[in-house]
């Protein structure tokens, strides 16, 4: 790809009807190479991709392609429909298409059963079709969602060979560090570009934030000192005023000394008033700065306390076979056999990662363990991979009905995960990310004895994932985790249950192997 290929975003603003601007005066210069796009949910990451792809028109400003005919391909998060481009790619026998299908392990005949393909398989078809068209710029929105380890590795290798302009929205920290050379941080209507992969960029921003915190603490100290000086000045002014009044009222003073005293008193009063005015202005300015920076801190550290379970083990699963179940209410004997010879126990302090290829039976194993558990629902936190329709409204209604102190606790955790509590409580239809954060906050507020998480990072932004990781790292109870996010999983687990070939094998998690 020619280094002269470029995308120029110049003075771009964008706002949806009847909404405040999402971006204002946005300037970017993008050249070949991969750039990560990160930031909180709702900050505008997907909107930025749609603007660059031409699916949305900026309110003001210009997005220019160099050369003018530069092609831009956008792969959105969802892959519901089998598009014409995917069908064309499936039966394209040109060498490039054949190699791409082989690299991504794609079978052309699978297209005919598209509705039954897993989200991970559909995503590989979507990205493969985009790569086959040799676009000048490729924009990917969460490409590794739902991919197992093998599918992810194949996709990463294919993306490494792309030599155009790449923009990657992802919460997969390992992917961002493996693939990208720069990071766009989208937050608060601004886009900050840092010439480093995510981990380095995050460290730089953390250092800058630490500097701002130090400056805030200095301003707070200034505010306290200014208030103290103002209080002292007021006390001195009151004392001086009383003394001057006594001097003026002294009728025994009949000579010029009285006039001089009056002059000194007037001068002192004027000087004192000026000093008081200056001190008051200084105190108010310092106070305003401190208050401004201390306004309700959405996204501050997440603190969770817990009670240990009073018994051990929490769950024992001893089954000759484990079958798939069509629904939570289905009988255990229904569905095909997925696993055989399963003998597992979950103890109070176990931190277990369940791994395996898509379709191997990880979610089936989680369901069987939950059924075998002795833990009451009130002391368990379960977050499924896909929350059911209406989960957000149901959770909001439940939180609104809580007593004020309990509701406050949940909302404190919601804020720590990056959502404005008042806005969420007033929402008629929360976003998928907001729903997931609300479900997590409700569960954590109950001080669970164990947590069962199936892809908990789905729909969460990177800051929220990192805060959730920090909170769960302090959790003393049992944890069962299914996650394609290697960084998240390795930080939180030390036992691995590998599901493959209808069996479960036990070992140490990757980060703890010697």
C-alpha cells in the first residue's frame, strides 16, 4: 500500500438531531498501519468509524480520501445477514480469496447454513470478504467478539498482512497490543492520538492523570489556605473596625490628633476592604477549581466488599454425561450429550477459567455447575454471554424499587463502572453496555459467595473492563469464568478447566504455569 494513501479528517463536528454535539473541531490524519480506537461506551467510537466510512455525514467539516478513489470498508459489530459480498467471497476462486479462506478456516459450503453458524464463524466470513476486496482502509468494530483462541489467532494473522489504513475498535487489550502502532482515545467529544499501542498509551494517560490529581490536591490545599487567610482577615477587620469606632467616639480628643486618627482609620478601612476583596476572590477561585474537578466522579475506582460462604465446597458435579438443554427450564435428560465422565468440584476460593473452542460445551458446563451448586440465588452472581431481551428494563425497575440505601449502593457501583446513575435511572431504554453494567452492579452489591461469568466483557468499554478486573481481583469467593479476553482471564484465575472432545481436563491457568 502506498504511503501516500491517507484519510484527512478536518474540523469535523457531528451531532444527531435534538442531541448535543458528539464531536466538535475534530482533526485527524491517518496513514497506513493499524490504529486502535478506545474509550467509554457512548463516547462515539462506532460513530467515528461510520463518519470515516461515509455512512454518516459530518454536521460540519470535511473527511477527505487521498487519493479520491481510496476505498474504505467497514465491518460492524453485528454479523446478522449473509451479504452479497460474503457470498461472492465464498465462491471466489482467485488465489487471494482461496488463501484467505484457508487462513481463516472457512468452508464455502457453510454459507448455505448461515443461520446456524456461530457468531465467531460469521465474523471470520465478514472480515475475510472485506480483506478480499483489498480496501485502502479497513475499519473494524470489535472483530474478536465471540472468537475462540484458534479463530482469533487466524484472524490476527490475516490482519497483520493488511497493508492499508486500519482502524480497530476493540476492548481486547492483547489484540490492540499485538496489532496496533497508535491509539485514538475517544472521550468527552475529543479524540486524543497517542503514538503507541494501548498498554503504553494507557500508561501515559495514567501518568498524566496522576499529574492532574496532584495539581487538584494542590488547588484544594490552596483553597483551604485561602479560606483560612480570609477568616483571619475577617477577624482582624472586625477587631480594627471596633478599635477605629472607639477612637472616633473618644470626645476627650480635641486637637489634631483626632483628625489624624480619623484619617488613619479611613485609610485602614479602605486597605482592609481591598485585602478582604482580594482574599475572597482568591478563596472563591480556588474553591471553584476544586469543586469543578471533584464533581461526581463517574469511573472512579470500584470497591466491593464480600462475605465468605459458610460451607465448602460450593458445587460438586459428578455426572456420567452432561446434555445440552434448550432452556433453563428443560429437563436434564433433554438434548444431545455434550460432555462425558465429568467429576468436578468448586471450592470457596477457587478461581477457575473454562476454556475450549466455540461449541465445545463451555456454556453447557457452566449451566450444569450452576444446577449442582448449593449456593442460593441471592448469594450468586451469574452474568450470561447474552442477556435476554428486556433484561435492562427489568433490572432498572428492580433497582428503582429498592430501599434508598440499597439503591444507593447499586448506583455507586454503576457509577464506578462508568455510567451516570441519574441518567441511567431516567432512561427508558438503556444501551447493551449500560444493561450489563447494571446487572454486574446489582450482583456485586449482594456480596455474592461466587460469581459465574460467561464473556462478561461483552458490550463493555475498556475502562469498565479494567475497573471490573480490579474489583474481581479483590473478590475472595469462588469464580467461574469463560472469557476470550486473555488479559482479563489470566489476571483473575489460577485454575483452567479445558473443554475438548467431550471431556474436561484440569490444569493450571496459563499465567500460573511454570
